[in-house]
C-alpha cells in the first residue's frame, strides 16, 4: 500500500504520511485487541470497561478501517473511483481483494493506523479482529499487544442480534420444555442455518416469532448474519491460533456465563498481570 497524504479517521488517529514525530503506529503502542464475531458482546464489554474505570483510547473500529482504508486502497489499485460502497456484494469483493493482496486482512490494515501519542499516550483498544488469518498476523507482528477473545454460542448470538432486552432468562426457561407453537424454522429459508443449530434451538428461535416476540424479518436477518460470518470465520480456529501463538497475551471470555461487570473486572485483572 502506497503512503498517501495523511487521512484523519478520528481526531487523534489516521493513516498516511505522519504529520509529526508524535504520530506513531498504533500497533507499536500499548494495545488491547478485542476478538470476536458479531453478537459476542463487544459493545457491551466496551461499555462495561468504561464503567469499570479502565482508561483507554478507542481506535477507529473494523467498519471504519474497511470503509476508509481497505476499500479505497483496492479502488485505487483497480482504477475504480474512490467512493463509499454500500452494496454488500461489492464490499465483500473489495475486502476479499484486500485479503488477496494482504493475507493478514484487517490486522494488516490496522498496521497502517497511526495515533498522536502526545494526545493519547496511554492504552489503545481496537474492536476488533475475527479470523484465524487476522489474529495470526497480529500475534506475530504486534508483539506487545494483548488479545481478549469474546465468545458466545451461535444460538445466543442470534438472540442478541434480534435486539431483545434481557433475553436469557426467558430463553433459559424454555430450553427444558417442548415449544408450544408450530416450528417454522425451515420457512425462514436461510441457507445453511439448519446445520448450525440443534432441533431444539431451531424450535426455540421459531417460537420467538410464533409468540410475536420477534418479527420474522428480524430473526431472518439475524440468522443470515450469523450464517454468513460462519462461512468466513471459524471462532474455534481463531482461538486455537491465538493460544498457540500468544498464550500469555490472550484471554478467552465466555460472555454468557458472567455479567458484563464481572467480565470487565476479569479483563482489567488480565491487563494488570
């Protein structure tokens, strides 16, 4: 990737030719990287860390780097106009092209990010990395970084993505009982979804619609997101790669088994160790 004139992504971060010597690579600074796919609880964890008093500068997130750095780089390489891309298929084509040229994907994009250390001298936090290729690159290249892997079952991720409040008490109460309504999971027509969920989970998800707790389109969208991500990212392989390459710098957190404040305290203790 050629070095452009400096591009601000936030007030104290961007990429390109450093404006002054105080602008340094984020990857060379004290850095925490959240690792996890959609619905594992990254936003909730960030809020909990704020409330727990952890001081950090939140770097531009995955979407910002995709929109402002990865896609423009590929548009320039292809001779296409540099402009926002909203079409999902086109976005995927550009990000796939970026991975073809930069095997570390998002982790390599992060390596181009600079921060103004005069303004933000402390801990940096990036949200986040996902695939095995990304974390492998980061573990090897960002030797001072810490990694927090946030994990949750696909079933829980779907429920979270429907945006329902406090779903787990109601869901847990149903898991030991047969659903009362008709199972309509197949009617959602999300290819590959039946392979990700047990029959019991399928019935429970269908019941959310049957009981009018979730709109059918909302559930279909949540399922489609989870299924699509699982085609591209393997959470188990990602965890294994980090534990093999950076075991002392990696914390794996089950975001279902503990409330957010407990998870935040666990992360803070890990960072102090």
